[in-house]
């Protein structure tokens, strides 16, 4: 048995594309089956707020929101309007205020978003959320 190229035979120069077509059809079927699954998502109605441009210098302040949604700013209970006035005064005096928010886990997200919007409208440029590490 000789494994050689005889002069009367020509080299085959065609590529067999049948396996490539089979693989592409399998990939197409997989894509068609998985595409509708990727488009399903959880619908969440997020609260709307207005963004405000920030400043550069900072002074950190603590704000706590209890389970009933009541605000405690530096240890004193405040209404939303009083908080807005106090934050605006602080921003005017200190240029930039950093606000750290501690919210009870029972507080609805919408209430936290209201407090964030009040802070941003008052001119607070930096917000942070404080949590307790779980076990």
C-alpha cells in the first residue's frame, strides 16, 4: 500500500461545509429557544426623583429613618420640610454636605427615595447608606 499522490489524481480543493451547516443550524435552534427566556424580567415600579448636580467640599451628617418612616437628623426628630430647610442652610454655610442614611429594613423604598430627593434638592451632593453586617 502506497500513500502517495499519483500523477493521474488531482488534489481535492473543495471544503466540506456540511458539518459547518449542521453546527450553525443547531446554534440557531438554541438561540431561538433561549431568546424569549432572556427577555422576561421582573417589572418594578421605581419612584421618580429629580437629579441635582453636586459640589466638591464635604461635611458628613447622619440621618436615620425609623420603621414608621420618621426622620431623625443629628438626634432630633424632623418633618420633611424642616429637614429640607436645615439641609439647605447647611449646604449654604458649608458648601457641600455628605449625608449618611440609616434606614430601618421595614421602611418602604419609596420613603427612602423621598428623603434622597429632599436631600438632593437641598444641594447635598454625596449620599451614603449605612448597614449592619449580617451573620
